[in-house]
């Protein structure tokens, strides 16, 4: 059973893009977001032990994070200002009860790097999975509870680093739909979840557009997906390297075929039933 929670969000400056704080009123974990430009003025909020997530974009325009821990967040952030250029803000994770210790920090760092890599919403700059640490079972269980709170709070602040586009359980239980060309130019499959069409990892997209789509916004969108690593080139094919949710079935089928399509008609089950027949009702 999922229990209801009350989340308190506080904006010290009145501007969420500069500083924001979030906590569940019955728990000790607090998330403090601070824009890079505001760090010098927020020493009081940051002069604590905890973990942190630097967030920004890399030189190619990819959303990127760096996850770390420190016994003094403010001091560590000042070091990062000199050595890391990509970030424009930081989410810090603190424990208001003062019960964080080094074992908690190192395990949480490992766990957050692992989960951020699994969701694939952001490029993770960390070159490894964090420093390995042995940890008593009691503290490990505490960290797992802490992480669920962290995940809830950063999501409440609009930061989806630990939240996949679509939960794996949803992907596994939904009807599969297929879109294939007779001449093998594309071969894709996906599912329709929460009013989005998710093209699944491993789907093959057309490499060259029809003539009418040369220079189109659609082709530019595909180029962006390739820049972000959603679609990769492998042995002459363009392959979805990860699941990707499109806002409509037609946008999904357009991107796969690089032509103008009606996704409600093109996506079909193995029995030939269209997406529209399954989900649209007159």
C-alpha cells in the first residue's frame, strides 16, 4: 500500500530557478537546489555533510550530471566551480537529523550513480560507480529508504534523473505494436502508455528520408536523437539504443520511417490489429 505524503517546498528567494528546498514533513532528508550563480550567497544552506548532483549540459548539448558526496558540500562545490564547467546548478542531499556518516554518503553516491545510469535520462559524467565501501546491513537498509525519499523529492522539484521515461513493469505488460517495411528499411516495435508511444530499444529506423523530408524539422529531430545517443549507427543501420517516448504514435512512426504517416494505422499487433482499433473508440 502506498502511503500519502506531504511535501514542503520552500523558495527562499521566491525564484525556483535560483534556490529551492524540498522535504517530506515527517522525514529528515532535505533537498536543496542552488543555481551555480547563487552558491556564494547560500553558504548557510550548503555548509553541511551530504551528497550532491551537479546538473547542466555538455559541449554537445546533452543533459549531464555529476554525482558526489562530501563532508562539506559548500567547500566541494567551490572546488567544482574551478574544475568543472558544464553545470549550472546543484541538488544537494542533506539529513536534518544529523545522522549521515561517511558510510551513508559513499553508499548513497554509488546507488545514485547506478540509478541515474539505469534510467538514461541524463549523461552521467562519473567515470566509475563511486568508491566501493562495505556497509553494515542496517545502514544499507537506511540508505535504501533514504534513496526512495530522495527520488520523490527531486521529482517534486522537476528533476527526473532517477525516473525512467516509462517504468519497465509498464513496458513488459503492455500490448506490443510493430511497424515494418516490406523492403526491410525499418523494423520497429513499441507500446502505448500514458498517451505516449514508446519505441523500444533495438528498433531499426530508416537511414535516409524520402525526398520530401530532406531538410525537414523531422529530420532535424532525428539528428538530435542521434546526437543524444537515443539512436545510434551500427553496421549501416540506425538503431534505437534506448526506449524513447514520443508524444504521439504518428510522430513515432514518422521518425522510424522518415516519412509522413498515421501512427494509429501503421502500428499493428502481430495479428494485424491497428493501434487505433485497440485504443480509439468512436
